[in-house]
C-alpha cells in the first residue's frame, strides 16, 4: 500500500473512531432512559393488574371520572396500557436482537435494525 493510501486509510479510521466517541455518551444516556422507561412500565403493569384499577374502571363506567386527556389516550381507555405493554416487549426484543447480533462474534450475519 502506498504511503498516500495508508494515510487516507488512517484518516478514515480516525474519523470512524471520532464518530464512535461522539455517539458513546448517547448510548450511556439511552441505557439510563431505557431503565427509567422500564420502571414506568412496571408501575403501569402493576396498576393495571390491581384491584384499584378495577375500581377506577368501574367509576369510569359510571361516569364519575374525567378521563379526557388531550393528545393522548386515557389509561382507562380500551387496551391503552395493554397495547403499550405489548409494544414495549416488541421494542425490547428488537433491541436485544440487535445487541446479540453485535456481541455474537461467531455470527456471520449482519444485524437487523
């Protein structure tokens, strides 16, 4: 390889490293964000399965609660929490598969997003 080609390759590798360094803090932040999101989903799931939630549903069916929530579904709406729990699981599986694909050094396939 000619010195000019070597320098170009070195510069390209250095730029790739620079980009990695710039993105790394976002990955740590994403981990913290994911952890917080899972805590919130655990709270919603516990509430969804509780006697208190059944009482709230009953009160809502009697019209004693104001469930208007501009711009979002009410947690008492049909399948609101259920759908979010299912979507959370799909997202977590997607993230897990991406991580495994990158950690499995013996894998010859490209990770899917």
